[in-house]
């Protein structure tokens, strides 16, 4: 054994450590499935995701509700009705209708008149 | 693979999760603290388990004044020393020859006669110098890391190391004659 200087002996020390073996894969199963988040962090993370989707869903819901409301509750012929109310129909001033009040005529137009007929007339 | 963790995050975890982290990420380091002390793989495995039990029992009382690994390192060293003390009771000689024989018979030791002589010379060093050796070569730590772990200056650490090398060289020269 020739170990004259420090470097030589240090090489042997390295070999000394390398001589120690471990069964193959002895620690390989460790450190693979570790959940790094704390419990509170996990909760917060889920909460963040939920909030994001919740807000997006609420927006969509509100927009669709508004659209449906417009479709459902706005009178289909509201524009036409307004026009009828505002316009002086020639028919009102014709002879046969002289005895009718304005309200009666409007009532008549709204309830009994076929709208297609009025449209044709207009 | 070790992932460094903020001690504040570590403190938030439950005891079980803290232990899970320690077992997964410090097993290998602690094993290489214990193995060169108790020599055989079988012994190292037993002592490592005892070390984890002790860590589990005392982790609640750990005040985080020192580094977590320093604290675990101390436990591992003490457990190894206790193990060797218990073994000495069953041994006929002072224990060094017995340890070398154990090492020879260990299937997980791959050293030749020269390396066994070095092991023998290492066992004759004072405990502190042996400790520095183990940390430098078996745990593959740098001088600065060892100094931090043992709370001594790098200067005195290097002095101890060189003294140990000198002693080993003397020992081997004597053996050569």
C-alpha cells in the first residue's frame, strides 16, 4: 500500500465509502407520492377554482336569463301596439265609428282585431 | 431527490404528514449517518427505524431553534452509539475487531483487505474525528455544511480532519512495518 501524500489517502477514503453497498432500490420507493400542499392551501386552491367557475357560470346564467326574459315577457307586438296608440287611424274618424270613444276603439283593436288585417290596412 | 421546504409550511402540517416528509426525504441521509457507525446494512436498518421512532415521539417538542436535520442527525448518532453500547455487552473484545468482522461478513460490503485496514484505523480515531470523516465521505458533505451541522468553525474542522488523516497515515505505516 503506497500512500505517500494526502491526495492518495483521500482516494482510498472515497473507495472506503464506495465499498458500502445498499440493497438495490432500497430507498427508491420514497419521495414519489408526497402531497406538498398544506391542508389550508389545498382548501384555498379548491376554493379558488370553484370561485372562478362559479363567477363564470353566474355571468352566463344572468346573460341567458336576461335574454329569455326579453323573449318571454316583452309583448311580441309591443312596437306595433305603441304605434297604434300614437297614430291617428283614419278608421277612427270615419263615419261608422263616430259614436265610439277612443278607449273603446283601442280596446277593440287590441282584443278583437286581427292584427294581419290592421297590418294590411297600414 | 430532496425538495427543500419552508419551515413555516412544515410547522403547519400535522405530525403524521411531518413524519411522512421526514421519512421520504431524510431516510437516505440518515441512513448514511448511521451505516458507517454500525457498519452492516442490517444494523443500519434497525437503527434507522429506532431513529424514526424517536423522532416521531419528540417532534412535538422540537422548538425549531436549530435546523431540523441537525436535530435528526443528533438523534441518529445517539441511537447508533446506544446500539453499539448494547452490542459491546455481548462482545468479548473491545468491539473494534468484532465490528470489522461483522463488516467482512456483510453481503452489502464490497471492500478488500486494504479498505478493511483503513476501517480499522478509522475506528481508532477519537469520536469527533470519526464523525467528521463519516460526514465528509459517507454523507458527502462539504466542510461548510459539516461546520454548520456540528456548530464549529470551518478552520477547526479542517484542522481536526488533517489531524485525523495524519493519524490514519501513521497507523497504516505502523501496520506496514
